[in-house]
């Protein structure tokens, strides 16, 4: 990214999305336009129309995470062609992150339609289970690869063990990829059944085209942070929405399911149990604020109104616990430690 943007250049991303891309862009002085895509109208993805609507004279890059982390939405062939057309017409680049590509039943590469405008990013972390070995690839035409050489930070290259593992994974991929893909789709069914049993919760994108999905719990009145903390106490790790969204983090949790079926069943059982327990606490003690050092009032404005955030003001009240008050659209809590 650093090789293709200058101070003041623009990059278009989506929210929800992989926030690390935005963070890097801002470090390089780019203007980030984070397009809100958490709705049915755009099928929970950055569409070509949304991209066109947000392009200006400073836009240099459109970031496409495909399938999208955290929702699992992906693109049709026509949509991919349209993005290629946009890149040619507006003289900009496409950052096509295909980390989760192999989990999708169908997937299309924008590089086939605009090779001189596309940086394709691939990772061995997910489909090959090699996250700890830190190996991936950038695929593009020689002319676009040349500027990247100036910003390589790992002068010694990727370690030999990672390279051997990646090569072996590529050579054997045809033997196991279908089985892995079918396994993840079967696991999704288990999760979907559990979610359907909890009134007010739903899966925005089902089936997911990745090995992860989001579960929207906003209408249940349960906070994602509370739910993830309860899961962790039961040795089950899921992400709260704020990990992948600045605006909709209070609406969902994100979980991965490319794991053994038995572990998915444990999650499903505990999801139903924990949601039942936390829903009963709605309007009562919900979220003890361990980091609170003095009396505060916390105002929480959910995604429907503005970015999820907390504002603090001093208060003379002397409450010993944090209570959830008001309606689901405006929650106020009191805390003292």
C-alpha cells in the first residue's frame, strides 16, 4: 500500500471490514473513506455502486476483502468485472485480499480483468492452518511489483520452514480442499440452528463464503463484549464486533468454524445457554467496568445513531454497580469503584 499512495491520497474500505488495512493507510497519510455496508440493501458488502458513489479525485485504492472478514460476503463475476472497469476508468488500484477465497464455493479474481491495476493478496494462514508461520503472497504484474521492492521490511526473507510448508500445501491442495470446504459448510448448519433458537439474533450472511461469520445479537439487548467475556470463561474464544467495525461493533460477534464438528457443537450449546442467561439480566447488572476508577456516567450511542463509542462525565451519584437503563437505542450506566 505504501508503494502506491502518497500523503493525502484516498483509499476506500468497508465497515465492517479488516480494520488493520485502514490503520496502515492512515499511518501512511492516506484519507480513508470507510463505507457503511452493514445492511441488506448492499448484501453486506462494498458494491461497485457504493464504490463509485464514494470515489473522488484523490481516490487511489479500493480495498476489496473477498470474502469479507467478518461477514463472509463475496462477489459475483459481474461485480468483479465492474470493479475492474472502475479501476480502468478512474485510474486507480484494486487491493484484492483473497485470504478466505478457498472456503468459497465460487470465487472470481479481479486480476483476470484488470491485471495492471490489481494487487492480489493471498495468505496461507486460514485455509492451510499456517497462521503461526506468517507466510503469504502478493501477486501482480512485473510493472506493479517493482515499486514493492523498495518497501520490503524483511530483508532476509520468509523462513525456510514456512516456505517448505506453503509449497507442500499448494502441491497437495487438490487432495483435501473439497473436504475442508464441505466440513466448514456443515459446521455452519449447526451454528445456524442454534442462532435460530435465540429470539432476536440472526446471521447477516448465510451461508458464509469464508470460515467465519457474524451473529447479530443487537435486538436481544445483549452486549457483544458481555457475551464474548462469558464465552471466554468457558474457554470458548469468539470476537466482539468492535474488532472488525468502528460503527457496528455493538451489534454482533464474530466466530470462526473451520474446527472439528464437536467443538462447533460445544459453541452452539453454550450460545443458547449464555444468551438465555444474559437476556434475563437485561435491565439489571450487565457490565462491571473493571477499568473505572471513579464515578462516571457512560453514554452509549449504538450504530443506528452514530459510531459505537463511550463518553464520560463526572457525576455525584453513588452507585456500586453498573446498570442498564433506558431503551435499546440509548443505554446509560452508572459505575463507581
